[in-house]
């Protein structure tokens, strides 16, 4: 016999699509219907699971709390790793996109390249949020940007 579901509405709406998996971490895209609404990265460190949850700014506080519960119940608790604690950092904003070496014109044929283009992400044309230098300093944020991110 079936009746109305007692599950909160967010449980029926969100699904997780695994993007990557290593021996100690997993990354998932969070989808609501046909819209990507976030990403969660999980890192299994002994008996503590560290999570980074990034969601679209349109999600309410209740939806974010529900997502944390779903991540814990469906992704963390079902892992083969013991879990004494689940610590999650939540970021809410808008997606700037997903970027790869191809987007930066990086040539895999020449891995010793030391000089190349740099990419700076700006917020509404003001000071850079962070920058990525392609070449010898590839994937390192500038110290100015790191200091800004700490504030």
C-alpha cells in the first residue's frame, strides 16, 4: 500500500552524478531536474570525511541543509570507509564554468613549457578573485588572491 511520501521535497529533486573517484576521494555534480545546481567533493581521511559543497545562489538555506543530509546519507554513510565525523564547507554563488587545459590552449606535447598565457578571473570588472598562470607556476593562485580569499 502506498501513500503520500513523508520524504522532504528536496530528496525527490536532487540526484548525484559521479564525476571522479580516487582511492580517498569522490566528486559529484548535483542535478535538480535537468539543471546543474552544485558540486560536492568528498575526501575520506581516516575516520573523518571532509566535504566541499558548492551550490547555486538560488538554493535556499533549507535546500542546502537538505543537500548536506542527502550527501551524508547517500554518499558518505554508504562508503566503505568508517566515519566518525562529517565536516562540510559550503559555498553558495554562481558557476563560472568548468575549465580544462584545452580552454587555456595548453599543449600536452610540451610539458616543460615555462612561459605561457595567464588567466585572471574577475568579479564585475574589479580586482581579480584569483589567477592561474599557465607554465611553470601553473595552478598556483597569486599571493594577492590567496590573501583576498582568506578575508
